[in-house]
């Protein structure tokens, strides 16, 4: 794990973060922009300026999308994939009041958070090499106690950049994610999916 120093700049349409990890001589550039109802999160450059090869990129507890337990109708819907026809991979949880917390993030293939006013989900190009259950290493979901409320958040699983951590292997595409927010899109007077 590395903690970068963070630089920030912005213009009328884009926020740019520059993450400098001096101990390994790596600089990561991330741009965020809002287009219509979508937040676009794009890593635009990973500069490996020394001998260190970046294998994966993860942003722990990133919470690109979250709801609070004191928001009316706060709920989570998630899905995990399984090859077993007898396994139900669907999860539907109310996260209002005092919901159960997660001591560590849970893996999901997809997830949706909603309140009575808005619903949202995340697309990510996360690709992670694991020995099993790799289809469910797309999104993290975690509910934590924040004191005066509980927060349920979603964020991208870690991205694979250099397979095996070697620069001789092809680079996977640069990490990206999109957060899409919607209100009552089908005009049934209910925000759900």
C-alpha cells in the first residue's frame, strides 16, 4: 500500500488529480468529469519513472457512490455470479436505520444504490487476476457506521495494469469507471430498479 501526495487542478468541465508516489517514482493522473447524469472517472496516465512496474491500482474506501441510512428509502441491490444453478446471487437490502455493517468490503459483479429520490450504479473496466470467483471482483460494497448515520458505498475493485507486475507484459487499458445517476426514469412515481 502506498499513500500518494495529491495535486489538484480544475477547469469548467474537468477535475484533475495528480497522485505522486515518490517512494516508487510513479505518478498517476486521474480526470473526473460530469457529462449529463454520468460521472466519468478516467486514469489518463500512469507514469512509471523508475524501475517499479505497477501491477494493480486500487483506491481503498473510494465510495464513488454512496447512500446514508438517514435518507428515505436507502437501499442496496447487488448480484454475484455463480456457475451453480441452485445458488441465488441476488441481494436486496434496506440500508435505512441501523443496517448491518461490513468489517471489510464485499465483492459483487454489479450493484445499485437508491433512495426515494435517486438511484445509481457503477460501470468499471476493473479486471483482476484471482484463482476463483473472479467474476465477482468488479465492485466493492461496504456499509460502515459513521456515528450519526450508516454509509453504504460502492466503488471499483482494483484494476489490473501490468500482468504479473512486469513491464514486458502488455498493459491492460487504463483504469476507468462511470457512475450513472437517475431519478424516476420510467415515470411510475417510484425510484427503484
